[in-house]
């Protein structure tokens, strides 16, 4: 619980983009936004 498993991305920018997208989607999906 409270663990985030991240796949290997080819660049730090790609990781940041995917992580921000996931946070945005999760915040809407769980009613935090």
C-alpha cells in the first residue's frame, strides 16, 4: 500500500509526462479534483 511501481522510461521527461498524466487522471477519478 502507498507504493508506486514505475516502469523504465527512455528519458526523464517521458517519465515526468506519464507521471503527471497519471496523477491528473487519478485525481479526477477519485474525486480529489
